[in-house]
């Protein structure tokens, strides 16, 4: 993995995915191979049942937790929730994100409207 804060980090992880017309489930546990050996877990679940021929319910719950076992503290975690409707490749509705940062779990929250377009090939 590479990012602007820590640069390049060697990691090993697994990914489990399950998908059908109603469900999408993705589980991704990761372990850093460098320095602190952070433990990370990202999970995503979408439930999209049909309401009628043109409309589906769109729900999504996504979470991440990062734990630093060397320092024995929480680094970051978040939960993102979406509740809305889906028409063809468009999703829209209400969303909420709660972010926790650092050892003392500084909290940052955001609630509002979301819109999403799925680009298909």
C-alpha cells in the first residue's frame, strides 16, 4: 500500500467477496509487515432488494478499524452507513459517517445526502 502520510508500506492480507443481485459482502483483513505491524480490518455489506421493476432499496454499511499492537492503541476507525434508492446505475439517499482517530479516539461525524453513479463497461 502507498499513501501520502506513510509512503510505501508492505502488507499481507486476504479478501473475501460474495455478490449476487441482492447482496455484496467484502471482508479484508490486513497485517503490516513493517515496523508497527498494524492490524487492519475493512468490511463492507450492501443489501439491494428489488422494490419493483425499476426501483431497488440501496443500503450499505462499511467499516474499518486499524490497531497498532506495538503501541497498543487504536489508530483509526470509521463506520459509513447509506440508506437510499437505486434506479439503473444511480444510487441516492441519506448517508452518515463517523470517524475515530488516534489513541484518544477523536470523533468526527458527517451526515447528509449522497449520490453515486456506477460506471459499467
